[in-house]
């Protein structure tokens, strides 16, 4: 699990757009009829097993398969926090990850084999994820607006696959004004699952963390963040009504449309600490290099 370049901002795991195998050069024709060459993101299947049961084939860029597999199974409720993970075995030749637990779980039968496309099909155990929210209340962690602006500036300018090739989603685990772990993938849920897997394997706490995503703030994104125990979810993109309702239900601070000096908070606004000096915050030009991802 090789890390990206962590030298500039104190990252624990940073994007590595030059990592071999993540993009390829493709030659085409531009709008003026001229030959042009661009980098495009690779996309490949990864099959995830829970013990002896094949669970899902996910389309992914192929980095950090162990984090993705463990995070997916945890976020789908198929591996509970109390379940002991005894091993994670990845075979590059057959693009397969096997996650092993000390005791066979009863969740293995709840997910039939399914291929998730880069269109981000929702998990087939969505009902189990909803059940996991029963009685859940997230910590009322204060959120400093100065930290939000600092995070956005760092995240949106660090070298990444998005800035290199586009067609990618990013999810960043943050603490205060410091981004810690930045994951990218063709599906926004894959990127979140990678963060979840990293947190589980590293034993990282969640109560003082912020999750930043380039994707829409949908119900499943809100549920996954809540089940990870993270109390704050931030995005450059917009909201869905159900996502907002669930965030309000569990006490998740939900902030979207964050670009330049602007953002909208639709849940947990009482936890915002308005300490930013907007005269020192650069507004984002209309033609920004980074757009809100779909």
C-alpha cells in the first residue's frame, strides 16, 4: 500500500497522479480537427470476497484494493465493528480481494453477486445500512469556518488525478484545518470506502474528523459518513432532500456548494464557529479548474 507524496502538507496519504497504471495516454481529435493526446483514467474490475462468499465486483482505478474491500464491507454493514478481521488477501493477477473474519458472519448471504458500475449503483443491502442508523447520534463537534476555507484551498490545489485526467471523484479525511487522507476513484462511494478501510486498519478515531467529498451529498453518502462515526460532511456539490433529512436525523453537520467564499449548511448549522475573515479568503473564479463533481 504505497503512499503518495506526503511532503508538502503533512498528509498521511496523498494523491499520487503519477503512480503507474492509474491513467493512460489516448490520442484523439480536438474541436479544431487537430490531433491531441490526453491522459484518461483507467477503470478495472475488482472482485471482493467475504471469507468464502463472493460479494461484489466493483469498478475501480485499482489502487488500495485492501482499503476498498474492507471499507465497502464495513460501510454495507456486512462486517461490524466488533467483528475480528483476521486477514485481507489481494491477488493482482485475478483482481480479487478476500477479507477474512474470525467467525463467519450472517451478513454474507445478504448480498448477492452484483457488478457495480462507475455510475455508482447503490449497495444492495441499503436497508441494512438504514438499520445501522437506529439510535445513532453523532457527536456535536464544533466546525470552524476558517478550517473549512483552509481545507478547501489545500484540497483543490494539491496535485491529483482529477486535475490530471478528470472523470474521477475524491474523498478526503480531515482533522481541523489539516487534510490527512485523500482517496480518488471513478465512483464516489469507492473513494469513501477506501477512507473507511484506512480508518479501520489504522485504528483512526472519527469524532474529531471532517469528510470532504467532490460528490453529491446523497442519502448513501450521508449514511456511510454517519456509520463511520464522522460528524461533519462537506462537498463542493449539492444535496438531495433525503440526504439532508438523514443528516438532520443523526446530527451530522452537512455543508455543500462550498466554492470560494460560499457554502450552504443544511444540517448542524448551530455547530458552526464563524471565525473566518472573509476579506482574507479568495473567492473562486467562475471558470475554476475544479468543478463540483456529479
